[in-house]
């Protein structure tokens, strides 16, 4: 009887352990969305729905230096941005369908007013990347640089 009880307990804990390892392995290999320049990569949240695009990084008090948000539009066009209700300075980087940087707004400052000016690149883009302010200068990002998008 003791051997049977021990065997049942052993099997139970073995199943629990294997299930835990499989769960952790799945979590560790879960792919992040990444945007890379020639010298740096950012793990990014995707903004693809109208709600996510409208909210962006508003009300965020902090953003890790290796993180950002990538806005993905259905088609290339002129997409102005603003800093309304944005609490941290941002670099806003417009990227065209050929994955080339076409415009950079460096260190855009937060706007707490009712009326906030738009930042208009006057260039067509399919993607817009928001990262912490002054990061683009630190990594040497320039107009014309190629970007690698590893997004799901």
C-alpha cells in the first residue's frame, strides 16, 4: 500500500513539474516584437487598432530605454502626431514602406495644454516608432537609415 501511495505521489509531482517546465519554456520562447537599426534594437508594443493608435504612449510615466511603441498603418500616408497627455519626452521616428527612416522628431516634449501642436513630418510613412527622447541621437539614427521590423 505504501509503495502504491508513493508511486501515485511521485507521478503527480512529475506531471506537475513537466507541466511547469513546458509552461516556462513557452513563456521564454514567446517572441517579442522588435525594431532594429544598424546599431540598436527595441522591444516594441504594437499599435494597430484605432484605440491603441489614438492612445499611444499617453499617460505613461516611464519607458525603458530599450522599449518603444510601433504604430503600424494599413497604408503609407502622412501621419502627424502630437504629445497631448504624454508625460515623457519622446523621439518620434517615421518609417516608410521600404523601411527607411524618413523623418525624426527628436525629444518631443510633453504637452499638458488643451491645445497641443501637431508634429507633421510632411513625409509619407507606413510605420511610426516612439522611443525615449534623445535615443535616436545616442544611437546615431539618421534619415535614410534602414530599419528591420521583426513583428508578428
